[in-house]
C-alpha cells in the first residue's frame, strides 16, 4: 500500500501528525507480521524505537563526517 504524501508545507504545525498517520498503518502491519513470526508486541515496539533512534544517530553522524570532510578539503586548499 503506498504512503500518502504531505499536504502541508514543511513548517506547518500539523505536518508531523500527518506524517505519523501516514506511516501508522505500515508500522501496525510490521508489528502484526513480527508477532505472527513469534516476537512479542513489547519486543517489536522496543526494537522499532531502537532502530529509529539508531538510524537518526547514524544520519547525524554521516552529516558530521561530511562536514568534517569538506572542512579538511578546504584546509588543504588553503595550505597549497
């Protein structure tokens, strides 16, 4: 089932709630599939939170590494 896209601009107060509604069905489907496979609801919800946190941290790390790389390039150009 395709996700619905946002109907509000990025800074709109309702955009975050709209995003939650857009992904809720998929998350509930994943929760159900995992329970059928033998995981408990609590395990799956905790795992979803952990995966989301780790993904956000990894994305932040990637941005920091990218900035550091660009700064190093600029510093090398300055030294030349």
